[in-house]
C-alpha cells in the first residue's frame, strides 16, 4: 500500500500539469472578456489598450508558461518567506527573504496577488462550508445506519421523506426562505454574514454562531440528504449478507454486528462520497455563500468567473484540482484499509 | 433628474440637518450594501460603477455634477467657464484654480502637481488606464503655480470638462503613486487599495470583493463632517436580499441600485424600516434593429456586415411597425415602476438636449398591421406569420440575462405575434454578451440576431461622443475584430455631417438643436434605434439615515460627507 | 417377507405444488408487495400522463400572456381569504405576466421530466461504464480515474460557455431551437455529473471482484463480460439507484441554472426549475408559485426514490420471499 501511495503521489505531478494545461486552454477557448463589466460608455480603443496592458495580446502558450513560473517558483518563495518570518512553526528560522519583488500571480480584477485574496477568504469558508459538511456527515451517518437497520420503520420513512425533499429543493430557494422566516419575520438571526467579525470571547462566539447558523443549515441539508442515502443503501446490501447471519449465530451482540461488521463493509461508497465532497468545501458553496453574503471562496470564484479574471480562475481551479487528486488518493488508500482484499499492485 | 422620495420628510430633514449635527464622527457607524462587491479603490484601473463609487468617498475630482446634472466646484472655488475666463475663447484650454489650504489625508498639501500627475498617470500608454476617454484630446497639462493648472487641448473642445470632472477622474496623490505609473500600475496593490485622498473617509481595511472599512478623514476640509466615525461597505449577494437587509430588517443603512421588478420592491418596501429613493439620468433601455443580415448561412466574412443588407429590417416600414406594436407604458409598469418612464428618445436628458418626441407612447397594433400590409407583407399561407417574396417576418431577439429583460422579451414577443411577426427569444449571460470576445458568436457587437435589447447611457451631461458612435464605418466588422460602437450598422452621410458640425460648435443652444436633430434621425425618422424606457436608479436607505441625495450624474455616494443619523 | 421395506418418508420425491415460476415473475410479485414502490410507480405514471395528456384537456397555452388576468391566486386561497383574487379560469392562479399556472405546470413538467430522465440515464450509463471498467480492468483504472479527476476539476461555467459557442448553432440547425437546446442541456448536465457515480461504482467493484463468487465464476471459465453483467452489476445496483434518484433532482435543478447563463431553453419555455427560480423573489406574496413547482419536483424525486427501493428489494434474491 505504501508503494502504491508513493507511486500515485509521484504520478500526481504530471497529472496536475496536464489538468492545469487543459483548464488553461478551456479558459482560452471560452468566450468572455475581462472588459465585459466595463461600462459601454468606455470606447473600444480604450478597452483594447486595457486588454493589452493585461497581457492578453500574448500567445496563449507564453501566458501559460508565465503562470506556471509565477505559481511554482515565485509563490512558493513568498510562502517560505512568510513561514520563516511570521508563522509560529518555523518563525525561529532566520528570515529567508527569497522573494525579491518579482511579479506574482495577479488578479486582473483587483490587481493584487491572487493568493493573498484566497488566504483572506479561507476562514469564512472553513467556518461555514467546512462546519456544515461536518455537521452534515455527523447527522447523515446515524440516520443512514438506523434507517437501514429498521428498514421501512416510521423513522426510515420520515428520514427518506425529509432527506429527499431536502435534496430536491435547491439552495436558491431554501436560503431566501430561511431569511424570510428567521431574519425578517422572527428576527432571530442576521441575514448578512460579517466576515470581519473576530471571535475573542464568549459573546463574540455566540454572535459567530448566530450568523453561521442559517448558511450552515442550508448546506448541511444537502450534505445530509446525499450521504445518508448512500449510507442506507450500502447498509441494506450488507445486512442481508451471509456473514451477518454467521456473526449473529455465533452470539455477537447486535451492536457489534451492526456497528463493527456491517458498518465497516458498507463504508466504501460512503467514503467515496465524503472524499469527493471535501475538495468542494474549499471550492465553497457558490449559491449559499452569495445568498448570505458569506463571501468565501465560492463567491470569489463566481465573481472572477463573471469578470473573466483568468489568473484568478486558473489558480483557484488548480488548487481545487490538486485537492481532488489528493482526496481521491486518500479514498483509494482507505478502501484498502476497509477491505484488505482490495489490491492495487 | 427629478428627485422623488417616498417620504418628503426625508428631504426636509436633509435641508436642515447639517447644522444640527455639527461634530465629526458623532454618529458612529454607517453600513452600506453594494450587491456587486468592490474590487479596487482606483477608478483608473477599473471603471465598474461599484469601484468608482466606493473610491469617490476617498479620492475626489476638481468638480462634480450635482443631482440636477449641473456642475458644482468641489476642490476648486469655481467651475471655469468662458465667461469667467477659465476656458479660453477658442475652447482649446481650461484653467483650474484649486481651493486654498486643501490637504491630503496624510497631512501633506494638495497641489497642482498632483493634478498634473493624475493626468500623466492615466495618459501613460502602458498603464491600461480605463478612463482614457476622459482625457481625449488633451495635448498638455501645465502647472502655472502651486494652485493653478492649465489643460491644453489639441483642438477646440466644446466640452472641456472631461479631465478632473466627475467621479471617473479624481485626483491621485503624486507622492503615493509616483512609482506606480505605466506598466507598474497594476502591481501597486497597496496603493490601489489604500489611496490617500481628500475625501471625507479613508480606507482602514480593504478586502477585495468583500468588505471595506472606512474611518472619518480627520484632515477633511469641513471640520464638522463627516458625521459618521466609520463606514462599512459590504459587497456581494443578490439584489433581493440587499433590499431586504435595508427595508425589512434594517441590518444595513443603504442599499445601492435595487433593480427589481416594481411589485417585488413594493412588497419589500412594506417592511417599513426604510424607504426607496429614485432619480433619472441618461440610461435608455432600447431595441437595436440590425440593418444587416445575420443569417447563419452567410459566410463569416459577410455575415452581419454592411455587405449584406437585412432581408426585411432594412425596410423602414417594418421597423416602424415593430415600434408601433409596443406598449411602453405597460413595459414600465411591469419592469421598472417608479424607476422608469416611457421614452422615444435616445438622449432623454439633460432637458435641453432631449427632444419632445412622444408619438411612440401610444400603442397602435392596427396601424402597425396596416403598415406591414402597405409594405407588402401579408400572411398568405395562414400560419399567422406575414411574408413577402418567400421572406418570413421571423425575428431572433436577443438580450442579456436579467429577470426584467426576460419579461420584456415575452411581452414584446406577444405584441409582435399579434401583428403577424414570429419571434424567437434568446438570452445570453451578461459577461459574454457585453464582452468583446471576437471568438464568441453571442456578443452584442457581433449582433448575430435581428433585434437586440440593452441599455446604454453617456458619461456626464454632454451627448456628443454618444451620438458620434453612429458614424458610417464605425460599425463592428471582422476587419476591426468586431470592435466598434455603431451597433446597428447605421450609415447616413447627412448624419455624419451633423457629427462634424457638432464637434465644432461651442454655443450651447446650437449644440442642443443639433443633438436633438441627430437623436430624431436615429429614432423617429429611421427607427434604427427603438427606445423603450428611460431608466432611473433606485436605491434604498433606512429611516435612520439622513442626508441622502440620489445622484445619477456622478457617484451615488457623492455627498456622503453630509450623511448623518436621524434621531 | 418378500414385502419391500416401506420407503423412508424423507427420501420420497416431493411433487412440486405449483408449476415453476420464471425469475421475472418472482421479481414482479415481490415488487408488487412493496407498497412504497407501487405508490411511487403510480405517481410517476400519473405525472407522466399529466404532462403528456394534460395539454389536450387543459388547452390554455402556457406561453400566452394575459395582462388583464395577472397575479391571480389559486382557487384554494378563497377557502381562507374570501377577498383573494381568484378565477375558475385559472384554478392554480397566474403569474405576473398573466400566464396560466396550471398550463405552465403541465408544460414545465414536460420539459423538466424529459431533461431529468434523459440526463439521469445518460449520467448513469457513462458513470457506470467508466466505474465498472476502471474497477474491473486494472490497466484502465489509472487513465480512467485520472480522466474522472480532470472532469471533476474543470470549472463548469467556462465549460458551458465553450459548449454553447461551438455546438449551439450546429445543434440548432439539426434539431430546431428547442430540440437543439434539449440535446445540449442533456449532454452538458450528463458530462458534468457522471463522475461521482463512476467513483462510487469503481470503489464497490474493487471490493466485489475479490470476493469468492467472482473467483468461482472465473474458475468455471465465465467470460469477463458475463461476470460484469451477471455477477458484478446486480451487486452495485444499490448505489446506482441512489445516484439515479439524486441525479434526477440535480438534473431538474441544474437545467434552471443553465437558463440563467443562456445555455438553457428560451426564456418563454417553462420548466419546473425555472418556474421555481423566477418565483423566489415573490415567495412571500405568492407562495403557491414556489410551492407548486417545488412540490412537483420533490414528489417526482420521492417517487423515483421509492421505485428504486422497490426495484432493489425485488431484484435481490435474498429478500425475495422473505
């Protein structure tokens, strides 16, 4: 398994390069223009000059090579400098000062380093999207297990009903609905997320909870619905297997039979779904983030997509791709642990 | 231009308020919501309305337009004119005299050097300045003394108020931006996020595309202003929830540009925590008629170019019939409510430039049918669609994606169906439709459709550049990479003569007369452009926010120094 | 003493009490016992008839505007609000442009169901094929899974815009404005949503193919294709069924998001997803406009879910006859 993991990790590098190239060419092919949001009152000649100032006139391959250099040579230098200067972990090392003011990956829209903006967005994305994912999993697993164990019981029926309705109603409806009910009518929670809020005592923590609760609810509903359905289906398949009868026949308690034997064997599809979802935490939740103005990474991506900010989109999707590769690798390794019969070599 | 508010009380409060709250920073925090998030605080690098308006609180121009479109001195004592000698008699130069004793927010003196630097900054060929059009025709800028600056033009400029006038061309501090010119302009992110200015606020924390925190500028020229100590400018989200946050929950004090269907906005406004304000400018929602043939069967070199005239829209009677079938009053009622009024003009304002043409207000379906009959278009095969010589009146009608525009499409399609014209609708995402990508078939310049709908306006109060767009040869075409402003491919030598004449006329009455004539040539005399709605701006503020005067000619936040808390 | 010893009772051949039944008959009788599945199937038949036959019974044109009859409330609101603006000519009310609610629901269902089913089936076919192949054929695992990673990481919006730029005109020429869009939407939805199914199916296949029954099948010389069809596919039916139900909901909703980008149907062409999206800003004053399409989508998805449950139970020989 270790050799498998190492081989896959090494293979990741060319894969990522290939993916980044495909994404770059896709963005080149896609119609769109960073000048689209410039008012029509600005004459075309001025727009043309602005495009040239952004480096749009250069051949695509040169633009790609520039991005590669900035992303893999200059940005790491900035990162190392930051680590040796400010981070707690490596702060004791002497300052490296590798970065000498070379051109970093700059957003066309904000004219500032893309990575700085991404770093700025991570806290709210993790608070809201990350938390909702954890909440969703924590609710979904017990629901899935118990509904399968008591198939067609009232609990199962109710769970099925609620999760399926929850999944088939999109967040662009549930979000405004929660705002109307809880912010407008009841006035319990704010409808706008304050990204500058700092948690430093109990009161500010309560405030943070209050502003998080609505977006987390909307997102957790989707996650719960999805994962609990897969969990229930896989449990049902395994509960009927012969080994379950054997385990019961040799006198194991129900708890051990279900929670150890059956659960472990049912985890493969669930692990896949969870691993597929983790990178999307980073990707943020585009609709929910903009409904509640959480302004995390999802909102950043959609803003850049509409503004055709190629460096920004390119960098975000690249990080996203790297996370997808990483978590799918983790899922593959987990398969081997859950079911030792699975062999990759 | 007319300012209408729900409660006249707010206007009355505005008039007397400043005297009552004569202490800077006494009113705490004010929260403003822009549903398009602000990306940068430098309008020379981004001409998005949101960016211009946010930066207008920090950096200021020499003169501004007020809510009636009149010029008001801002960092100068008076607006230079020919009468007061500020503008030379031959209209080739303008001299600005800066107010005495102005300081930047860092305490240094505001001088003519800063003004000259701003012009050099924008006119640098490598800078990619987005407001270059403001400096059109400028040949040189001279500093006459520390408080006097003279702008000389290459030719006579009937409207010399391009540079340093309005929120699009504020003054940057030379000391701060000195190393940010030319190719370096985009790399100065700190300078672009935290400009040093003369305005009532300074940026404290800037998070691009998210939220900006401002604090009162303690060096601001009026010691009693601004009334607010801090300002939070939050961005992002959608229009509906922005309206809710001000009108229903009062979480925010001000929400910008609430372009919502009137029934939705009215229903939210019943929340009672705030009120809407509206004002009109020059924005006109219009139908553009394609005078060339966009058929997909034509080769790419001639499709939608002047080489191929349109099979039926080149007939003025068809264009006129299409216009007559439209009920503009109903469109306003469905789509804009108080924020719109029917118009037949391309130039709806300022009043002296606006033609009094109102004949299009009455819908005339029978007249439209008769006109089509007269033009020879009859429904000979009984399918409800008129045709002549095998050419069916089948129209592809495109616009950008936007709830109100889609409602308009449906209504207009229905009216055209009634006069025997078949319509296919298409809506395209705004970033593609308004983007000039020559590779995309869906841009408004390429116009691969028979009719398209969007809104356009002109900056400031002078319509000359706007009307000059419709010159022969200025149309988008393959040889110009589909760039060009003459979207309809209109060409009339008479019109071109008027453009030239307007460019040489300084006398205001004569200019207005020419502009009216040109406006009529494009609209009621040729139906090349079919104006629908004169679109105003609607914003909302909470009941506790006073001093708001909505201004469509300059930044909406132009008088933010006067905003205060109503107790 | 010549009598033959009496035959031992247990060794006597049993006479079958009934003629043998075919496997599919067994499946059907098990399926029929599943009340949820029957209700689900019943609802699907009903909704299909509703959208197919509906336009012939309720003949109002879904696209016809009637500015005199706009903002009419559904007839049932008269029960608690006698002042409500109701009209028997529009039993489910009308929208802000006076389009009839009932005929919109019918026409919207037609397009939404067509898109939903087609996209779901296409998603499942691609996802299952890729998943089975990469799980079963070791050589294909690497390339196919990296392809999946690639598709997972492609940004969807630019992908859609590219698809529109290159394929709208040819498809429009081949299938007409609405047909061309239908093909484009179904393909786009399927191309952007097959990846989870593929990864889940692959994970299960990786575990299943090491199991004893596969070894047994292999050792009696069963051909790989046969192993996949007879032994592996039935065992991954459960996650496929879940993907199918979730996929149907996603496809119906995604379609409405696409029309925002100009990739969807023309704006006068109703679909459930679009009706829902358009009605959200007015949900306080006209809750029925979100409820009607919302309930229609939810019930359809629920029905497919129950149908899937019943199918899985019926196809599993271990539950059959329980």
